């Protein structure tokens, strides 16, 4: 997904964070990392089940 966003918006920036949404500690960890890296978020995509398990 990141590469698709970068291709479509070559001058933009896309970061990917992965967390188990069933694990509140994992969500908090990703939120803390996101807050440390960025002062705001323009878009947030929740793509549950989008990762190929293979």
C-alpha cells in the first residue's frame, strides 16, 4: 500500500504502521510512535485484514 501511495503522490509522504487492533498495548505503542514522528496526521487508513498472511 505504501508504494501505491508513493507512486500516486510522488511528492507526498506515506508512513506505514502495523498493529494488532485487538491488542490495546500495540495500538498505544503505534500511537506513541506516530505522535513522536509527526505533529499531525492528514489521513489515516485502517486496512484490517489487508496483509497477506503468506
